[in-house]
């Protein structure tokens, strides 16, 4: 069956955007409400996601999972595929049954995921929690983003998506800081806190009013009466995905999402193992560090106030987006969407080359800042682009499609990112190799719990941890894994450039017709 909807074509035109203050003034109450709901969801989500790799790598004796990066990659791959592919074929569910209902269901699922992680600290327990969390997130996104599309106009969409992206990164900024300090007490505290935080969305749902609800109900009544026929959801989604403008979008952006997710999935472990972040604290506060609780919290320092925790380093990303994304949105509103996304991809690639070339702490800070600039140029644009070209009545479906290239890229990176790191950059692996050189037998090395090889090497060799770290770093080509990831991103940047030129041609022909 086919739907009789006459507004099923894609709108490829680009509309002139309102200025900064005019755009902000035009945004509705519903826009700010869903921004608050996304903020809460991101606060909880990144409380876990920012520390997940560190939790996996931490030895069981310290409350972690004590598993290899390769095993963690299996969890990540499943997490990525579920979270990103679920919205692709079910995003349209929100368009049909209502955004409020799907947001409520997703919140229940996500609470269950956090609690599973807390109560079952094992590979399979964390896997089960990740499955439920990923599924809940996949259900959550289309409802929130579909609401946002209906609550904005074509002439304020660029600024609206930029502000939305900036607002939700307040949650992305606070979540890792919360995790830094809670996990130093006990890992399960992080999961319990995230379950409590996401439950706050139940309160916001009480004040939520779905935009376009009357039209949706009227359409459903016409379908029920037989006046309209409706394509089965999976078939409807498949028909839209086969359109060239959607299909090629999925292909060219997959490589960027491989690059993007590697920063958050692998870099925290890289920083933990190879980067001496005490340099930053000494430069800012002197050789003794700081005992100022405010500075320790906002900079993500350890409890001694002498080094920046990995989550604190990565938090520069959310901090920049939180404070300046609207400025980047105002700047990129002057350019074609695809041109802005190409520039963002190139900045992100350069950041990965810097990460691979040096383990100096301040170089890492610069790389994260450069990546963040690139992210602000490309990530909000993906939603704006798909929301703009989506046919009437299929906004949430198309915003579900946004997750498909992320699913392909993150799914591949979820497995290969940690695996590449384990092969080319794992301190745990290199420490076991050096322990063999120090004369330990294979059985003795195998008996060392995962995550404790380096501390054992320090004891056996009699050298300091700092000296051994630099020795291992110089002995191995640590940056090779990051160069491989940057190469994948480079192919994607070229694809985005070609896609933009092809799309420009389509738009020109459409304007002539």
C-alpha cells in the first residue's frame, strides 16, 4: 500500500536565515522545554559514556571490569549498532503514535540500563545495561528532535539547531565532571546517580505539549476511516532511504562518525596511559597543585588536585560547545550547509594528527579544542540538513536517518577503535612484553590481573612510572592508530565535498523547474 500524502517530496531549497537575536526571539516554549529534557538525558548519558572505557580497563581490584580494550570494543559495537540503527526504522513511530509517549518509554528503558550496570559489574552485566541504555537512547532521540523540528521554522533552523546543540552540551559538560568525582569514591555511584538524574525528565513531561498533535490525530483518524492508506513503517522508511539524496548522505558521512566516536571511546584511555596531565596543573597552580574544591570540580582534577583526569581533559569539548556553539552557528549560517560540514571534518582530521604526533599535555588540549571547533561546524548541521529536506509528516523519521551513518561509523569504530589501540598503543600490552624482557615467565605474566601489568612493571624494574611511560612511548609507534583513524576521516571529507557539489547541481535543476 502507498500513502496518499501529497507532500512526500524532499525540499532541497535553502532558506535565508534570520539574524542572531531575531532567531533567538522567535524560538518557542516547546523548543526550550525539549532542550532541557535533552540536557538532562545527556548529563546522565555522558556521566557513564565518558568513563566507560576507563571503567572497562580498570582492574577488578579497583572496582572496574578488568577487561581488555578488545573485549570493551565488542560491548561498544553492540551499543553503537543498537543506539543508532533503532531510530532508522522506528523513528517514524514517534510521528505516528506521539512524541510524548516515546519519550516516556525511553526514559524508563534508560533507567533500567543504568541500574543493570550498577548491580551487575561484569562483562555481561555491563553488556546488558548497554543494550538497554542504547535501545532507550535510540527511542528517545527521534521524539525529541521531531518535536524540535515542528517547534522551529525554516528561517530560524540554523540558529535553533546550534542553540539546541549548545544547550544540551551543558549536560554533556556536567556529566563527566560528576563521574570524575563519584568514581573516585566507588564506580557504582556513577550509575546510581545517572539513573536518578534521567528520572527528572518525568517531571518535564508533565508540562510537555506536543506541537502538531491535532494534525497527527486528524491524520490517524483519516487512516482509521480508510480515507487515507498508510505504508507499513519499515517499508515507508526503506522507500525514503532509497532516495539518492538520502542514500549518498548515509555513505559519505559514515567515515566522519568513525573519526568522531574514536575521540570519546579511545582518547580517555590514551590520556590516562600516555599523557602527563600534571603539567597542566603545575602551569596553572604551581608545583603543589591546588586544594581548591571549586577548581578541582570544574577542571576535572583528581582528589589530590595534582593532575587532570581524562574526563576533565575531554570535557574541554563540551565546555567549548556549551559556551560558543551559537557563535559558530551564526558564522556557518552564512555558508552552504555542506561547505560548513567539509570545513568541520578537516579541522577534526587535523586534531587526530596532533594526537598521534605528541603526548605533551598542552598539545592534547589544543587537539581537543580544534576537534571541538570542527564538531560545532558539522554536527548541528546534520540535523538541520535532514530536518529541512524531510517531507511533511516524516520529520522524526528523517531525523532517525541521521543516526544511520553514525551507526555505520560508530559500529565499525566501536570494535576497531579499541582494537587498533590495543594493537598499536596499549600500555598494558607493552608492559607485559617488557615484563618478559625483565625475565618473568609466561605463566607469571599471564597470572597478572588485567590492568595491573604496568604497576607490576614499575615494581619489577625499579624505575618510576613517569620514566617507564616515556620509555614505552618512545619504543613504540603509538600514533599509528590515530593516523589510521585520521585517514578514514579524510576519505569521508572528500566524500562530503563531492556530495555537496552534486547536491548543488540538484538544487540548481530544482530551481529551474
